[in-house]
């Protein structure tokens, strides 16, 4: 049996990949994701036709969409809550969070369960694309023309086979007007 404090289980289609990585306490405030000489594993996923990524140290597990119970009087991007092995966790629909039109869930839709400020939060994404290594030298800064709160949601961008991948800052994506999702 694998110690769950030191493993990440990723479900990609019918395959199961177990990554043995220690969970890392999330850093507060602004920070640089990677120095030029460093590297970090990232999980790349799509929302609509765009690709985004999170560092693997945020990810606890990836699961198929389960029954989500809507909670009235919450922000529109909070899909509701779900029961994850006896623990009730909030679930955020990334399509709604990024103000994209909703679509029905399909066989590729996944919930990325992340650790955020000591709590578990589910993130609904359209598809998991891959787990790969990001080298610090590959990360490009967020353009200055991308302004406001949304600029802070990105650590930077990765160019991969003519595709841009936005590297997300989880602590900024899950905050809106200084209100934390796990607190309602």
C-alpha cells in the first residue's frame, strides 16, 4: 500500500499512473515558480481549446467527474460540493471561472483535486493532456498587456509545439476579490 501523503494517482483514460512525490506546502503571496536552472513537473489540461498547467505539487489526485451537489447562493463558478471518500470538498468549474460557456461533461472531463491552504478543492477541467517537466528556462513572463486580477492568475507561459500553455498560480485562480473559495 502506498502512503497517500507521498503519492499522486493520475487517471489518464483507462491507465493509472502513480507518481511518488511528497506533497509540498503551498507558498503564500508572490513568488517565482522556477529559477532558470530549475525544473518542476506540471500537469497540462485543457479548457475549451486552450491548455493550462499546474505544478504537480498542488495536485493530490485526478478523478472522473462524480455526483456534484449544487449549493445555492454561491458564486457561479462554484459547481457545488462532492463527497471524496467521506470528505465533502468544494468543486470549481474552470470553464465558469474563466468565463467560458458551459458544456456537458463527457468521458474526458476530469476533476483535478488540489490542496489549497490546507483544504482539498476539486477543479473541473475538460481533459488531462499530459504530465511533463517544465524547465525554468522555458517559462516566459506573462505579457504586460494582460492586466488586472487575471494577470496575477498566471505564473507565466510555456511554449510547447507551437502551443502556449498558461502556468496557473493556484492561490490567485482560487481567489476572487480577496475572497477564498473554501470559505464561500
